[in-house]
C-alpha cells in the first residue's frame, strides 16, 4: 500500500491471515467497518515504525488513512 499524506485506501476485507511490514511514514490510522470480523473493531491510530512487522488474523474490513505528514508505504504478505 502506498498512501500520500491525507489519502485513504479503498475499503477492503482481509480474507486470509497476513503479516504487515511498515516501510515508511509517520502516522497511520484504520477505520474498521461496523461488521468487521477482525481483531480491531474501533478506529485506531498508531505511529509508523519502518521495518516493524505485525501478524494480523483474517476477517478485518477496513479503510486505511494516512494521518501523517509523510508518504506511508507498507508491504502486506498474505499467508495462504
């Protein structure tokens, strides 16, 4: 994913477990849909830590929002 400051991703569903690796940016947010089946069910904001990897279980339906001042980039690795 690549988002300019202030940009939003399309709303998307994670059908499989995945590993998210942050590449660059400073602040990111996620807005889950009300019927999201993922671990995150409420709006969340976080600092970006380039190189940080996080395992996340499938089921989430969300929109990512770059709330930072820098471009946000991540690599998402789906575990099938």
